C-alpha cells in the first residue's frame, strides 16, 4: 500500500469517529431539551388544574390549591376561594397558620395571618390571595399552611391545608 492511501484512510477514520461523537452529543442535547420542556409542561398543567379547580366554585365553603412550589428566599402566590352555599348571607374571615416557623403565610388584603371580614351573599364567592414566603426553610422541605374559616356555617369543612414544597431558587 502507498503511504498516501494510509494517510487518507486514517483521516477518514478520524472524521467518522468525530462525526459519531458529535452526533451522539447532539442527540443527548436535544433529548435534554425535550425532557426539560416535558417537565415544564407537566408543571404548567398541574398548576392549571389547581386554577381550574379554584374556578369551579360552589362545591365547598373553602377551596384551596393542593400544593404550592416555593423557591428559597422568595415567595409564592396562590388563591383561597370562599363560597356561600347557604340561602342567607354569611360573614366570615379566614386565618392561616404555618406549620414551619421559617415559612410565612399571609393574606394579601391585610398582610397578616388573618384576613379581612367578608359578608358573602347567597350563591356568591370571594377569592383571597395568599402569599407564602420563605424565611430560611431547608431546601426540598415539605411543610403546610393550615387555613381556617372563622364563623363558618355548621356542616361545612372549615379547615384545609396547602402543601408547600421549598425548592432551589
């Protein structure tokens, strides 16, 4: 064999190996991007499901999101819905109690753990904004904020909890 032919075949082998490596890296990159898109899509649909549930008022006196993702040293916003299923107006307020002292839960209308007092007409609803704030909770810690309707009519579930998952910022 000629020396030029050996060099040509060595160059061809090196080019093929580099091509396969680049192809593998490209496939890994695209797969990673699609995995992240899929995770984001699942989070959006999970959050949307909670919002739709909150929009379907009238099933219970107190409706809350099931879970909130709270980034470290930040805050998250969710909604609390109160529906009057009675035939007469009701006057209620809501209080929130975090299980972990390093997580604050506050109502936006008062910036405190107790909301304003609301008179809700029969068949109507009131939606309150609830803020959850991290004040040094551990990463990946799961805690709850208990929400209680004060002066709730008899026969209704007046207390529910929101699960708060503290995640990396």
